[in-house]
C-alpha cells in the first residue's frame, strides 16, 4: 500500500473518531454513527490494501515455484531422453495398429451387411 493511501486512511479514521466524539458530546446519534462509518471505511480500505499486497507477494511466490517445478521437469525429460538409445526405436512396436494390414492392395473393404 502506498504511503499516500496509508495517510489518507489514517486521516479518514481520525476524522471518524472526531465525528464520533462530537456526536457523543452533543447527543447527535447521526453524527456519531457517521463517524463510526468513516472509521469502518478507513479500516476496510487498509485491510484491502494489505490483502492486495499479500496477494501480489503470494502470486510471485506461486509463479516462482511453478517456474522452478517446470524447469526441473524439463531437465528430467532431457535426462531421460539422453538415456534412451537410438536402437530402441528400431524395435517392432507392440501396438497392433502399427502392424501392416494383411489385405491385398486393390481388394475392396468388406462392408458389414453386404
């Protein structure tokens, strides 16, 4: 929170205390409640400013941790790929979709119900 905002909130809080005190002395409940309202508003602004600062710091912390995790994961991927030899790609695949189809070229596909 900027120094200007802190000063503004302190002035609003002080103004509220003065209004509340004057309202109490002269017996004006409206002025007393208005003073209380000014104080509550000043405290709410102060709380919002502190919450905003905490969120900014927390956001940086989360972002830094995520960046660190991604960098480690990226490094582990490179290490794993370095361990894999080129010959591993020469092995036949266990996936049945990678096997050639045993159907002569030019023969129409069998359709169900034909």
